[in-house]
């Protein structure tokens, strides 16, 4: 069966490690942590007083008046999308806008706008509530802004699947191109909810690390001392393009997005399935979809958020679906957990591992869990030829997404 | 308050809300056509003007305020 091939021709990101892809990747390979203390006054009362905040504030790149109309998650989605767009070289390529689509999601959306405007409502009354409130907090806002800025007319989509959002948005981009609904899809995720309410909510679930006195060591996937995830903020965007379209314009190709697997647990609203059944199915589906052998997948950028239960369930799922040969990385050890942007940022790391033949380190893995029986690139980046690699993302709600990227 | 003072006050608001250069703000200028103030920003301008000048500008009046001069006259009459 002949099928439409999809390749990645542009990357963009703004993260706790850097204001773009190059600086983020350099910091990852160097094993730097983007986690630090929350010094805001509101943090004093919280059980969690650490987070991975953006290295470059959007106000350094977007003018003040425009920023008044953008939720932070929208502003950083725009920044990452513009970088990816410029990187792709599509701007002056004569691409028909009716063949350009957007698939950018957020796990939580414009929560900081909602809460700030609620403060205004309570203090000053309804007339003082900003007329920009709704377009700032609506969950499709980031995708809509990206579509507006790039002139995308083939549809603007915003999936929401919690911490699987970024990866699912990419899988939707793959579907759109395969279905013939677009030649190019700008796809990724964004999240900016470093605010006391979401932090208090996650902390009440006992999902977050409270290693407040040692922020850089707080995110420690697979380590015995792990005690929850560290919240991060940022955005990651990929330009997905039909392979023959990219070839015809002589585009630089990073990698092939070879396949995707999307499943749901139908098990519990927040707990992952106890045997990782949905995750295993997602990985297997992605491999079948990509038409690669499990032995080709030599590297996995794992979801690995540094939670006691989830980290080891994923190890079991990887072992069941792939075997024991892949070299694993948990880049959340450095970036924290970007929720709806995580799957997009980690796809970028997966792609760059393929391009550069080096897998990023998992920092803070000082005392590995005794059940960790797979090979992890701990502490230091590792040189490794990567013909194909997997990126996992799982989300509250029982969402499981696995993406397979291969060398172009 | 003189018309000039009201115009200066509006210019400050327009700069804050919509990024309008204060030098471009004059009584004859249309909010939408000359100063590029869109409908959502106009809502912000009206609310900020109410606060700054201590007046009430009902929504059904806003549509009559086409130019900076219209707004100045309305505020002058109310204050």
C-alpha cells in the first residue's frame, strides 16, 4: 500500500532551558536543570515552591500592546510557531494558505487569564473585566493565534488531552496530511500555568515534588528519591510537511514522522492503568503504523514525569512493547513537566537525537529504582546512532500517545 | 478641565491600551479609521476614560463617539 510520507521541516521552542531550539538542545545535552525556586510572594503559602520557568520571558519578544491580548500560553505558542515557520523556509515558498493547517493544543489553557480576570471581577466589578478575556482563555486560543499569524486556511485544530496534548496534536497533524486535508501542518503544544491555583490543585493530588530546598534535583525520573513532577512552562512546535512537497522545494528535513499510536485506558480519570495496558497498545500501534521493527527503535524519550507510580509503569510498558534494547532518556529531569507542551518539546528532543546521533541525559538518576531494568542515559548525554526513536506522552483522562520518528 | 487636557488624557489611554502614538491623537482623528483602534480596544478605552475622568459613558453613546473630538465633547459635557 502506498502511503503519504510526512517529514519534519521546522522546529521551534521556548522552554525553561532556552528561548529557542538550539539553546534548549545545548542545555539538554549539557545536563542543565531549568528548575528553580518560585520567589513570587504568592508562593510562600504553597506546599510546592519550585518550578521550571521560561528562560526568556515573552515580553522580550512581543510588544506590550499585543501582549495585553495574549494569554501567556498563546504568546509562547506564537513565539515557538514563528521560529518553526522561519526554520522551515516555507514563508516565501508560495505555499497555498488553503493547504496549511494548524494543530496546537494546551493541557489547561488560559487559566492564568481566567483567574486574573476573576480577581478583577471580584474587586472592581464586571465592567472592568477585559474585553480580551474570552479570546485569551479559550482553549483554542493558541492554535487560533498561530493560524492567524501564519495565514493558515486549511483548518485550525486544538486537541486537549492533558499531558498527552502536544504529542496528540502532532499525531493529528500526521492524520491531516495523510488524509489529504493539508500539505503542511504547524503542530505542537503550549502551557503556561505557573500560578498558585493549578499548583495547589496538583499539590493536593500529591502529584508534585516538594523538594523545595533543592530545586535542581527535584525532577528525578526513575530515581528512588522521586516524589512527584515539577511544573514547567513552555511551548514546542513542529512543521510537518508531506514528504514529496518538502522534496519538491528542496527543504531541509530533520526526520520522518513515521507513525503514531493513540489509545485510551477507559480505566480511571487520573490513575494510569495498573499494567500499562493502554500505553503498551499505543506503543505497539505506533510501531505498526510506522512500519518499523521494534529492534530499529534504539532510543526512547520517555514520558517519565518523576512520579512514584507512573515512571515504573512506563518501564514495564516499554519492556513489553519493545524489549530491553532501547536507550532511554527522561528530559523532564531538566525541563520539568510542560504538561500540554511536553509531548511537543520531547518530540523535538527525539528528532534532534536522531539528527545528531546523541541522546540527552537523564539527570538526578543517582539511586535508580530497583525495578529499573532498562538502559538509561543517566547524568551524561550518550553518543548513539539513532535510525528510529519513540516518544511517549500520557495524560490524565487515560490518554496514551506514542510517536515514532525515523531518520529521513 | 480644558479640551486640551482631556485630549492629552485620552492620548495616554490610547497609548496604554492600543499602542497609539500620542502625537497622532488630535480632535479630528477617527478612532477606527485614523488611529486603528478596534472594537475590543475601544471598550477598554471607554472604561479607562470613565475611570480617569470620573464620567459615565453608556454603551449606546459609544457608537456616537467616532472621533477624538466627539469623545472630548462628551467628557467635557459630563464632567
